[in-house]
């Protein structure tokens, strides 16, 4: 505690004192500006309390060669620029709008229209060829006025202004049409909406779903055990995930890697646990930690933009894992490019959305 109060440049050797590397927790931890970790990177330095207290992390050499580590099993990774490049969907010369990714966005309500707008507009900014937003008919003009190029499909909401279980049949043709479906942003948490979300996921087990926000809420109270989540992508933030599991947030944070790994393995899904940093878990139990992002992203709407870019990329590719990793990295890269220009204070989720094409170009130019 005394060292942390000294106005000096603080260097940790191997790891900051007080940090438990097994789960990246600790009560009193040395707050380093630079951590010279010995021989090889450790997972606990890049998430949780490690992420907050390590500062810049570099490797120091103590005589152990890389051949030693190459023999060890590895299932935890840092996402790097090469990973983002490998996952960017390829644009064929003879592509047309329906071969470039068709995204259906089941999102929005009268109370929360903005989330649906951000998600939908982001899908097209990220390269998808066609996007349809389903929206309550009684308030559909709210969505139509804010969309760039996407189409609004209005379902009969009987002036309730939210999705109901009776609307599921209306959406069937659009669901069949889509290459990827984003569900949840701004849907609301009415009982009828929860029932509709569960029915849509349950009856379309072979479709590619990105399940976010209020659709994550619908999976609470043990409902995630009653639907087939195989190859679905869930994008909760930490509080949404702990609520869905029925545990406290502190309990989750004390063992976040194992909770995420066990969930994705048991339900054969991809879990994108949003936070600082965002962590991805795949059905094989592998862990991918995002290496980009800044505190300016901690505001309304950034998660909706992330859902949009994931849905867009997934709709354009037959491959899941690399595409998902690329989308998450590029979302954070866009925010970091803005922070370089404007600082971490003055930008919004819309700014991140507008910067995504620049982030994609940045990565492509770096490797082509």
C-alpha cells in the first residue's frame, strides 16, 4: 500500500506482488507501470486484477528456452493482429448483396429502440450484404427513420410495442432466410418477450445465433439448460453472465476462467464474456483474451455495436472461431484508433461503429 502511494515509476519482476496468478485475484496488489515477466507470459497477467495492476507487460529472459514451452499443452491465448487478419471474411469478386451475408436482427422495443438501431447499422458497416430488423409495427417508424440501409420487418404487436410469443410464426420466413441472427438488444424483459426468445432459439437449433442483452436475460432461471446452445454465440457482460448462472458477481470474478470454460464446454457454445478485457471461450475449452480496448468503451451502446459486427462477420463466413475472434479484436481496435485521435473521453458507440471500416482496412493493409 505504501509503495503504491509513492509518485514513482513502479516495476514488477515476474508478477506484481500480491497477485494470485491462478485466478488473477488479490486484495492488496503492487500497482506496476511495467511488469517484466520471467521467461514466458502468464494468463493471470492479462485479465482480472492482473489486467489492472501490471501496466505494460514484457518478457524477461532467464535461460529457459522456447523449446521447453513448445512441449507444454496450451489452451489459453492472447489475441494478436494476425488472428484478426485471418478471420476477416473474404470478399469474392462476383459477390452480390445476398451472397455477402444476410443478417436478421430480432431486437428493439418502444422503450429501447436505440440498441436495435446500433446493432443493425453496424452489420452493414461491417460488410454484410443485407440486414433486416424485426420491430413492433406500432412503433416501426422510429426504426425506419434511423436505419442507414437496412429493411424493417414490422410484426403485429397489437399496440403493445414489444415482441410476443404470438409473433414467432410471423418471423419464421425471415429466420429461414438469414445466414446469422442477432437476438436480444433492446427487446425488453416482458414475460411474453422472454417466452418468444426461448421459443425462437428452441425451434431453430441449426441456425447461427448471436444471443445478447435481453435474450441473455431470457436464458436465466435455468432456462439455458432447456435450449440447445450448440454453436450459438452468447455475448453477456460479467453481471449478465453471473445472473444467468444464478451466482454472485464476486463469485464469478474469483474464478472467471473456469466458469467460462466449463459453461462453453458443457453447452458446446461460444461464450464472449464482455469486460476489460473481453474473453472468448470455445466449445473445446480454449480461452482467447482480447489484447486491445480502452476505458472509453465503458458506455451505453458499445455492446450493441459488438453484436452487430459479430453477426455481420458470422453471416459472411462458414468458419466460426477465427471470424468471431476477428470481430471482437476489430471492435476494440476501432475504439483504440479513436482514442489515439480524441482521447478516451469523448467518443460514443456510434463513433466506434463508424470507425470499424477503418479498423478493417488497418489490419488488411498490415498484412497484404
